[in-house]
C-alpha cells in the first residue's frame, strides 16, 4: 500500500483524474460528505479508521497515508 | 382549445402561462385564497418575508433560473461562514465542519451504500429498474438495518432522509428513496448548499415567482374554487367546484383539464368515468415537514462565530439554517422539523409547538436572546397541500403508480412536481411538469407517446 492507493480513492470519489499525491481534497471540490467516503474506503482497504479531524488536518493522499502509517506502523 | 387547470401552484401556473402563450382559453381553479401552493411567504418584519415552503435552488435548476430571469427576480446566496452547532448524544458541540460528531467511517459506509442503491435505479422509469420489485417492497428503514449496522449510521440516516426528503425512512420504499436522490441530481448535489441544490434562495421569497406568473394570467385565476369532481364524455369535460357562497360559478366546461395538485389531493377528486389507475394509494404519504421561523434584530449568531447551521439527533428542530436577508436588516433562523418528528410535532397545540421550538433553540444557541417572532408553518395540517416537500411513495407505490404517472385519463392530464421524473419534489420538477403537459396538450394527438418522449429526455 502506498499514497498512490489513496490517489485512486480520491479519483473515484471526486470523479476526476486530476489528483496527485499532494492534491488538497477540498481544493479539488471535495466536501465533508465525500470526505467520509474517502475515510470509509481507507478503513476498508488499509484496516485503519481515521477520524474526520484527521482528514481535515491532512487532506492530501500523502498526508492521509502518513496518518495511516502512524496508526498502523 | 378551452383548458381548465386545477391548482395554482408552480406547476399549474407554468402550465397556464405556456398554454395562454399558445392561444388556449385557460381558467385556473385554486382552492385557497392565494396562489403558490407549497411556495408561501411568511412575513417576519415590515420588509422581510421568509419561505414557509419551498425555498432553495441550484445551478442544475435551469428552468427555474430561466423563469426567474424572465420575471426580473433575483437569487440570494445561502453561503455560510462560521461554525456548525450539533446536539448529538445530549452534548452540544460546535465545529468548523458540517459533519456531525459521529463516526466518520460509519457515515462514509452509509453514503457508499446509498450511492450503490441510487446507481441501481433507472431514472427514466424507476419501476423498470433491475430488482424494482424487491426495492419497492422494502422500506428504507429495513434496507438500512440490513446494510449498515453501525449505531452512528442508524442515528444519522433518519436525519439525512428527513432533511433531504422530509420523510420517515420507515414510511418510504427504498426504490422511492433511491429514485428521489437520483432525480434531484445525486446525493451530494441534493445535500450541498454551495455547489448544490441549496446554493441560493429566491430573493424576497419563492412565492414572488408564483405571484408574478399569476399576475400575467390576471382574472383567469379563480381563487377559493376547490374542485370536487371531474366529469367527461366524448365531447367535453365538466369540472365541479365545491358550492360556496363566495363562488359565483361552480361548474366549468372545457376541452381538456390539467390536474396540477399533489397526488393525495388528486386522488380525493371524484372522476366520472372513474380513474383506471390511482394517483395515490393507502401507502402514499404526506411529505413530513414543518418549518419554524425565528426572527432576531440581526443575525447575531454570526458575531459569535456561528453559521446558524445546526443538526440535532432529536427533535423538534432537527436542523436549523440561517435564512437572513442579504442586507442583514434582520436575522432569520429557519428550523426544520421533518420525518417522524414532524408527525409528532404536528399533533401538538400551537402553544406547545412554540414552547418546544423555543426550548430547543435555547439548547442550541444559549447565547441568543429570545426571538422577536416565532412562526410555525405546519404542512402536514394544510388541507390543500397535504404535506411538503412532496408526496412520499410508500412500499408498492412505484410499481403501482409509476407507469401511469403522466398518462392522461381521457381529457384529463396530469402535472405537479410528483409527475416529473426530473427533480421530483422540487420547484424545478413542478416547472418541468407544467411545460411537459402544456406541450402534450398543444401537440395533442398522441399524449401518451409525448409523455414517454419527455420522460426519456
């Protein structure tokens, strides 16, 4: 698993190809409802449940991946 | 062509204006002493009017936006700044996000499952969706119990469906829920303020549009004319009104009739010969919405860093939103009582409703002074609407009612937001239904084929 996996989750949820590892979810038009869908996908794929606050503080694929890596070393 | 339109809501008025433009001789019969139906202005001060019923629109509502432009009406942004307020698990919290303090992963799971079921619906013919029979039989509440077990999803789901559809999940089919969410532009669009279906309000009040349309129609609109029966034979159709001392005439003859009232009211009209297919069944419910408007000297919550947006896990005010006028000449908070909470609230006396709403507001916003005015608009109790936002299709309804939603009954044609597969339940759906039925009458030969064409658009 890598930040790329979260890039794919962003692309699917936001329905846009224009996502890279440092993209800000909210700048790409994401909102809180869609953010919860990213969190549920991360929970399914990584087995890690992040909170909404985690998401807001780290709203990019690499930021969220770092958070996942911290929770599950 | 002589046409009688039953109902001076947005659908009926749109129908009438379009038909008059084509040279038809039109009479609009309206039961109330006002036009607008589920669009109704509630005076909050000398210069401020709140929307008692339909209020919001977004960029996808293209026909509504065009009609507003045509009548010189503007829109006011609903953009919010400041923190949201939540009353969940008996705790009050304020946060920057609009997501309630519930397990975000559970909510994401819920939205994923909702997306899946919405994707299963055929928007042009929900009754022909794969698995339509199963989805039509199951209530939304039963569906949730099977799909998402997390208690936080169970807490959130009725709030979400209440907010978006004014429905109790136990009273609607999954097919209706999925169709409604699809028809309105998708879950995210229907839920969003900025970039969604609540991007704007109509400046000055949504009722202004109906009043502008009615003004164009002049004395073709007859108020206080509740229709009770529609008779037809090979030559013409006769519309009977409830006899009334103020009503000069109680019988109107025409070539065609357009019934533009909600399905529960259409079902209450006596048709001779009788309808071949019903307009509503015992499972069809009233949209469960009560709006509470609270007036303040100014939107003072903003000074406290709050947006006025709130969500509560328990009623009566399941959500509140800042509906203050753009010039901030007054503060208006709108409280939404929806779904099962609306049924309970509607059963209270007016004093009890007011006390409960004010007590809830004190818990949500303890810093605010008491409002200068508290108005309750109870759509469940409205004889000539029977609910708001829109009729709720219960288990079995889509398979029974769907295939004949727009099919004329001889000389009787159908309009109303509940006959529009696009933006069902919204002002946009009402307008599109009026345009569709006007086209059907003008190009009259094959109404059934015409309605199929419009539905597949």
